[in-house]
């Protein structure tokens, strides 16, 4: 079979390897589609390293082609599945306290890390979530990022009727937007990219505001929230201006989640007394748990939201270098690898 190995920064190569054989407790799956997440982008550019060479890819859908003799789940040959590919050790304090998304061993070399930039891979049964056959496998590849957005909105306890501001209209911002609308929130999106704002408006956002003029933006958000400010804010853009904005338009007792990651560890743009006096709740979210992933599968299976419009381009596995460059282009949303 063919697998794509990132061997060093800015270099990925296709290698011919033996098709894996599942253990008695594993499934063998044939990868259908895999998204190129920011994690894979950073592994490719060298901004982040786990180890080299590495077969990356964790936003994947697949078909079950073989089942180990001791698998006790209801999987059958031919099942379409969404793959949960960030493994947990199930024995560290984070796993045992219900925060498996923070598993201290999730990127240890002893784990089967990532791996979906390949034609086949083996997984434990619990990692393969069965999908309805009518759900396109390309759409199912967005299960994992959707799960991350679900966890993020849980962190701010989004309620029916809340006003939600999302700073950043990239793929993850738009997934938050779609979920927020489905949950009954008034969703305001802001970004400096006018094309992305137009897309957010087309997808049904209550308001999509240009963030390039901060005074105008603050005034508009206050007007749209009845002068009170927003109940919740999700920061999906690494711009420091996005974080500054959040606390200028936050209502008393408002909740903020820092969803994005930062390369330069910026200081938080608010003093502790303001947090105290307004009872602000500030949190972060990293990845997703098994429960979040299961809920994402249900959301997609039930057609609660549509995510296919966030797939910008699809490339064959053999063209993965080109696909990586397309994913790094700020004009695209999710770029997929078609493995078969």
C-alpha cells in the first residue's frame, strides 16, 4: 500500500509499505478521505515536530475491510466509519479524570499516532464510529474538527438565545458558527477577510462584521447585542486583536474560550480586577474527548448541520505535496486527501 511520510520540514514523500494486519482486537480500515488540519500543516512546515519520519493525518473517514477475531463490537465488513485517531493511554491522571483530550501520552511514540495519510491502517474498534451509508465519506472527514468545536462551545456553556461572537472566520470559526446557530444562538462573526465574511453571511450567520476597523466593530457588536455585549466569545483567530476585542464587547458574566493556539505565547489582554468585578469566565479548549467525537458523529448523521461547503479542494494521495501547499493557502477552508 501507499503511505505519505513527512520526512523533514517541507518534504513529504510517498512510500510503498506492507498493508498492516489487524490484531485480534483491531479492525483494518481502508481510508477514504483525510483532512489536512493545522496540526498537519505545522508538521509539514516544521513549526511543530513529533518525530520524523511520520505518517500524519487524523481527520479521516474509512471503510471497514477486516475484523479481528476478538472484536466484540457490532462492526461489519463494508461499514463506513469516522476515525478517532488521537489515541489516549487511558491510564494517566487526565484520562482517568474525564479529560482524555489532555492525555499526557497522546503523542508518545509508543502510541499509534495519527496515520491516515495512507491507504490502509489498523484501529481499535472504539476508534471507528459507524456512519449511515447515505452520509458522504468526504463530509464524514470533518467529524474530528466538528468534535473540537463541540467541546469548545461546551466550555462556554452556550445556551438557547445567547449572543455568540466568533473571532475568526476560517474553517473552525465557521464550524462554531454552524453549531451555534443549530443550538439557537444569535451568532456574530468577525474577520478581516471580506470573502470569508461573505461566506459566513451566505451560510446564515446573523451578522458578519469587518474587523479591520476596531471602533466600528465594537460599536456594531454593542448595537447587535442591545448595548449589553455578547454572552459568549470564541477566539479562533491567533490575532492579538481578536483577544483584545473579546473583552471590549463582553457582557457582565460573559464567557470566553481561547480555541486557537499561539506560536508566540502572548500575554492576556485584560487585568484581573476587571475579571473579578464582571465575573468573567475565561477558559481554553484543546482537542476533543470521545464523547465530543460521538456527538459530532450524531450531528452529521442526523444532518443537523451541513459541512460539505467547507471542503475547498480534494487531492489524490499521490499529490499530497500539492495538497499541503493548497491547505496553507489562506483562501481555502478544508483541503482533503482522497486515499483510495
